[in-house]
C-alpha cells in the first residue's frame, strides 16, 4: 500500500489556484507570471521546469529549433533572474529529434557548447536526456561545478559518440537513479566497476551486445539494488535466468496459501533440478481450477507498511492492488525525478528497491521455457514483464533432428499457468507474444513464404497445440493483471486467429460485467474490488499480403510433397481453444482416482509402479549435491490416447528426447497427463510440430482475411448494439456492459507497422 500522507499534507488547505492551474493552457503561463507574486509562485515552476517542452506546448515557432535554442542560451538566459533559472529541472533534447536536419555540421561545436552553457546557467538541472543525438558528445557535459545539482536521470539512447571509461566514474553522476545507455558504442564494463552508481534503480541496456558472462557480472554487482532492468536486443540465453534468480530476487516471497480457495496453492515435494528449480505443483480447490470463485475480484486486506528501513530491504509483500503501478518508462521517471532534489528522502517509493520487479527481455535467445523458469524463480514479485518474441525451444534441444528442415517456432504456448496468482501474485503489466491467448505460434521456414507460414501455423500446428495445451490464457486466470500487450500479431488469418482474438474480447466483456455486478452487491462498492484487465494493446506485424501471394519461397519438392501424415483441421471438435468447465471438472476428478495417484507416488516411490506398463521411466537427478532417482511419465500406449500423447511417447522412446524434466502443468493435465507427474517437457514441446508440413494452395492463401479489418468490424458492431440497447432502455444502469452486446469498454490500442523496414507508424483506435 502507498505511504500515508504526512500530517502537514492533511491539515494544509490547498490553494484553489493550484487546483485551477492544471486546467490552464501553457501558452498563458507567461502572462500569468506577470500578474502577481502568487501567480508567479504557481505558474513559473510549470513554465521553467522543462524549458523545451514548455516551448513546444506554447506553440512557439520552432521551425529552426537550433537557432531558437542558441538564441535562448547565448542571448537571454544569462540575463534571467537566478531564482527563475533555478526552477529549471529538465533538459530534454528529444524534442529536437524531428528537426535534426537543422543541426548543420558547422554548428555542432556551437550546439554542444550551448548545451554545456545551459547546464551551467541552470544549476538545478537533474534530468538530462540526449536520446538519438549523434552530434552531441555528453563527455564534457557532466563536468559540473560543486554547487550544481547532481543529475538523477541520464538518458543517452542512440548517442553515437564513444565515451571514455572515466565518464561513468565522474563524481557528477554519483547520484544517478535512472541510466539509459542503450544502442551506444562500447561495452558495459565501466558500469559494472565496483563503487559506481550505488543509487541506481533503473538501468536500460538495449542493444549493448550483453552476453551471459557480462550479465552475470552485472547481476553480482547490483544484486537487489535495481528494481527495473531492460536488456532487450542482446545475446542472453536461458543460462542467464539462473544468474538473475540467484542475485536479483530476494529470498522472501509474497506467495502464500491464504487465498487457496480462490487461487489454489503451490506444493513442493522438496526436490528439483538445478536447471528447473523446485518442482512446484499447483494444488487446486473446488473453485480455483475453473477460476470462478465468487470472491475472485475482491482485493486483499490492506496492510499498512512501516517506515522503510534497511532491515526491511529484502522483505517482499503481496500487493493489495490499491496503489498505482510504479512505472519505469522514461516519461514516468522524468515526472518523478524532476521534482526531487539531490538529497533524497529515503522513504521515497521510487527509490526503494527489493530486487527486480520490472524486467524487459525482448529480442534475446531466451526461450519460452526460460521465461517460465524466470517467473517461477521470481518468488512472485514481478510487477511488469516484457518478452515479446522468444524461441519456443531452447538451444539445448537439437531441433533439426526432430522437426522438418529449417522449421522454427516462436511464442509461449502453454505458459498461461505461470501468470496465475499462485505464481505471479504481483503482476500488473505484461508484454508478450500473442500465442499466450491464441495458442498460435509464429512459424518460420525457408521453404515456405511468410503468408504460407501464417496459414500452416493456424491450421496444421494450432490443432496440435490445442491438444497439447488445451487451456490458453483467459482474463479470469489473473484478475490482478491490469495491462496486456500482445506482440507479433499477424495481419492475415484464415480464420482461427480472428476467432481467438474476438473470443478474448468477449471474455474481457464478461469479466467487466461480472466485476460491475460484484461492485453493485458489495457493501464497500468499488473501493474493495479489482479492476480486472483494463488495457489491451495489439502490436501487429507488417502485412505480408502486400509482398504478394506465394506458397513457397525456395520450393523443396522432397520436403513439401511428403504428406504421409493427415492434416489437422482447426475446426475439429477437440481443437477448440477454450475448455468447458465440465471437461475441466472431469480432468480434475481423474486426478484423485487410483490410476493417477500412482503418478504422485512415482516421484520418490518407484516400488509403487508396475514397470511392465512402461508408462514411467527412471531418471537420475542431482539436487543440492544429492543424487536421487525420480520416475517420469512417458505417455500412455492405449489406442484411444490423445494423439499428442502418442507422439510424445514416440519422441521419448524412439528419438530419446529426454530433456526438460519438470512437473506437469494444469493444461497438460487436461491433455491427459496424470496429476502430479513429472514429464519430459522438451519431448512434449517437440510433439506440437507435425512431422511433415503440407504447403497450402494459392486459393487458400488468397482467401486469408485482414485481421485488423475484422477487429474493427467487430468493435463497430458491438458499439452499435450497445447504443441501440441504451436507446431502447433495455439495459439497466448497472448492466451496460457485457451480454448481450459484449462491447468491452476498456482501453483497446492497435499498433501497425509498414512493410518497409525502419518505416514504422503507429495508429490507434478504440
């Protein structure tokens, strides 16, 4: 819970003019500052806090950004009152990016000098942003006089001037809380030197060629000091997850069994594997398996936090979801840090760090299994996680021995369970591959065109995924999640992708309707209810249909004409992405009969097995220096078994795919795996790829629909039905959402990319 306001804040009456100031247009600030000292005290800080931002908000003629800036620094600033210049806190050069062509090469030296002079003339500047300015050398800019405020935020994203190693050890930067050196030349070795940046809390290292070895040094140095880390577009693999878990997460955990009836609970037999961690199983209650407990939207009871102290540094609590989610974006950091002096109040919420809560891992070599391992080992304290595209299988699996030539899958199918509150009780914002909810991975294959890969993924592969992982993520799996961004969404679909996305929107509408009804019947109203998922963002890939319709790029007849295996159809009954409560109840009931109790005993009681049936094989493990034997389920040989189970069994015995030993997940239990069994997850993942891929026909590709157009049509129709129902007064005041129109009133954003590389435009609609 957020800290309570001070006595002075509670008893001091706020000036009405301060309240009204938020509604005043920035272009009127200058005139108001001239009217009275009272107005100056209120509007001058707003005008001078971020000079460049104020200039743009006031619609000044900045056609020549550079000339305007030089005239301001060289002619006007030296004559401004010191008290007025002391109000400036932010120097944000991002606003010059659109007019970068104005920075002629012969003016670069003058520009750099003007920035240095501006920092000297503005003694309280503590936020420096030089993003995407190749012409600026930040080196001399941090040689600040002793009486100058020390920067708290420094962002150099995209700066191309190499910096000396001594730059980061400058005393001027010793107070940094936010540092972004993404996409800059050089290594990160200077920032992992001992004694550098002891106050750093947010670190962004995108595109810095960080590998597992360098990352290990980084984690060992900063340990629990950072609460936000962005290492996108680097060279990290699954090996980095163990290092991250060892150093950057506290030993305490907010997970508990207090809400077992609502959420279920984790059980651990006390064993595990170094590459997996503890073997946790999810114990389900009567309600939790179907996510339908009547109290699932009720917030936790508030717990007032004590004053921050070093003793509580490693204590992690489960959030009651009443406070606003802490943001690690540049704009959010500017908003907070520009209002701070260099002398911090140690109780400031933005400065407290108990290990990482915000992690961005996009565009690395961390696989879907590595992502699952990260969430399991995070002890439930992650609040924001971003990993937009990941290989479905890690490097340890020899894919070329098991899958068709050049075939690769990307996505996180089967990972929905790790975002349930039993694992992720504090998660509030998630950015991840769309397969989390669609069960459609991204396929790449040299012998197929991009459009053909999309078709194969949502027909031949989707049906197998729905059999292997019958339960994708749905909103009620975790009502504590507030923001979800789905990435790598294709623009074209033969139907299944559109169906999955529209079904998810309908589920969001149902969740909204249920929460609204719960609020109406709650004695505390909305104050004690979760909001549910209120923001959904879809990030679309470029439209491959613009490249032309083709079945293959480099045709390999021997590969494409092998059709010994029948194609799976998306429209088969068993391939539905949603699982009915009756089916889930049946699967849950099966876990308690005699045949399945064998699986739970199989972990450490091999005598309980009938080895003649060959449904289990022994596996030697080393855990904490002790060698022990476990029994791993290898599938049923029954004729009526799930086809995926048969394929899994074949890959275990015939292809010796015996890696990734771990506990069964809830989705795999629905697919037929015994409750509390161990399985070879690598073999199970391999089984979702058909042994032969059939190329689609030109007619099938030509008929693929525009996903974005289908979404817009669905939203328009839902909005029209809602308006008609309200017009006819058929909807009660408390029932304006959900059924029958299923129009979700949350924030729906869509981002599209143009087909040409490096030419990205974002478009939003609701």
